[in-house]
C-alpha cells in the first residue's frame, strides 16, 4: 500500500478503478503463469495480516517477525513498512509457496487477495485523512487478465473473502495517514517512542504484555469491558493499539482510553 499525491494520481501505472468500474480477470491452475505472481515481489504486510498469519502458523509474533518480515523505512517516511521476506532462491519465492500452492491460503495477506488490483492511500489536503484507492495493474506475464470474466472491486473482494481484510486495512490507513508528518522530533523514527508504536500496531503478543504487566493501567484509564475484550482477542487489541497510538503520539483523546 503506497501513499499517493492527489496531484500525481494520473501519472501512476495501472488503471484507476472507481466504484462500479469493471476489470477482466480470472486465475486458475490451468494458466501457464499460475503461481508466478508469488515470486520476486515486494509484498506489503499489514497489522491484520500478521495476526492471521502467526495464528495460522501457530507461532509468536516475535518469531513471525524474525522469520518472515523485513522492515523498510522509505525516504521521507516516518513509520516503517513491513515486507514479507522472500526465500533466498533464484526466483525469490514467497516463503509460503509450495509445490501444492499457497500453504497459508485461507489466511493469505490482503495484498494477495487484492491482486491484480493494487491499493493505495490517497491523502486529502492537510494530510490528515486518507482514502483507499484501487488500480488494476496485472503484471505483463499475467494471463488471467485475458480471461472472459468481468468484476468490480466489490465482486473481487467477495470472491476472495477479503471484506474483513479490507476493513482492517482501512483502519490501518487512518493511522498511516497521520505519519505523513514527523511525530518523533529529534528522537527520530528509530527512537523508543517509535518502537512502542510499532509494537502497539504490529506485535500483539508484546503489546498485550505491555498493557497488562507494566504500569500502563496506572497511567491510562480503560473501561473494564474494553480490557475484557482485548485480553484474548488479538484483533480487538490491534484496534485498541491504533487508538492508543493516536493518543500517545498526537494527543487524540478517545472515550476508550484516557490518561489518569
């Protein structure tokens, strides 16, 4: 998911899809290019993706980060992007691709479900609000774009069981939009506050420990009902983390959590 300048949107590759626009696509094992899209790519991983994948694999968030994620800070950015770390083979294959296909298919990332459509964040004036925009951009090798099947963005989301993923990505987009401005000051994006923000958005194991086993609840007032909901539910904890980051970095108050 990339940040998009509204003034340069027409210069971007691919065809922008407005609501109701259609594109032609169908993917199936009989295509000669089947699974080629799982090689040599930059695959962005969002917070909800981490939750689904670590649960699918039965591993901790720390182990998932160590094995599968590569952190990238883009020039001019103030929050790192998380990329899936490809295998060190000639084709830089996705680590979850096997001879039988995708080994994590029911919990595959949002970017995989959206392909061959790409999502971007379009920032409005003031850089305080972002909306998801979509581009139809199949790679040249993709034969699925020539299949006789017309789809809208909504059709494709339903087909790929991506609605919940898209909702979670939209939640994350609201937070990512705020990082178009520097919240760190002289501390920089490698400082302790930045590490706390990454933990609260991407590492639910560590964030849960931080909330319940540090001085967090002495410093913040959180309704009992919210504490109950985040005790065992990673998705609710992630949403809570988004709210806390807005308060922690920008002072955006919320009835869910208040400083004591």
